[in-house]
């Protein structure tokens, strides 16, 4: 998955909460609406994990041919994954725990479609304004996540023994601090 589960939960909760507070929509069951948004995000991002695994399996089946080529394995994997996604009409994110602008817009489109089809949700603005409100709320939350990532990175850099950035230890500590920040907000 591209985004950690705690982030998906925070994102869904704050997105629904901000739309409710702004009066953009109402829900008879706000917690259920939040859960639906979280499940939608989780399911969409799990598709990418499945594509990655399928691409790995396909490359493993052709291991001898791949081994003899000059191409780097991660590039072949990315290309294979891109081809599988294109065939299925799935839009990939840009990298680990990152979403491209196109992916954000795709997720916003799916969330708006969810709201429009949900009998628990009533919206009070035209559909395009609903989409804009969802997009702004989504991007605001992704901005908050960037701030969490900066904070976690700075915490690792402040450790006196000077852990080299990019090392396994740096990455492990970054992930630990980042998860702590998510848990604090969760």
C-alpha cells in the first residue's frame, strides 16, 4: 500500500469532518461515511500493491531472460507494473507513500462518486463545487502529512551521532518517528 493505514484513517476522518463543518454535505451516519471513504482509499491503493506483486511474479517467470539483459530489475518492474496498470485503466501513484496530482484527482473523483451514490449523504452544493471542496480538503490533509514527514526527518537528523541520510538506520528511525506522529493524531 502506498499510504499507511493510520494515515488513511486520519485522511478519511478529517476529509469528512471538514466537509460536514463547512456545510458542504451532511450525513445521517458520519462515522459510517468516514469508514466508507477509508475503505475506498484502502481498496484503491491495494490495487497498486496487487499490480506490483503481479509484475514481480511475471518477472520471476522470465528470470533467465531478465537476468541476461542489461536492464535494471527495478526499472523492469516499474515498466511491467505500468503496462499492467494501463491495460486495466488504473492510475498509479508516483512512489512509496506519495500520490501524484493525477492520482489525487482520481481519488477525489471516486470519493465524490461515493458521496453522490451514498443514501446517507446529502450535499448542498453543485457537484463541481463538491468536487472542489473534496479536493481542497484532500490536498490540505496531504499537506499536513508532508509536515509530519518533515518533522520526522528533522528528528532523525537531530540525533547527535549523525545517522547518514538514506541508510537503513535512518529509514527505520524516520518510519518510527513518522508512525508516532500519526498515532498521536489518530
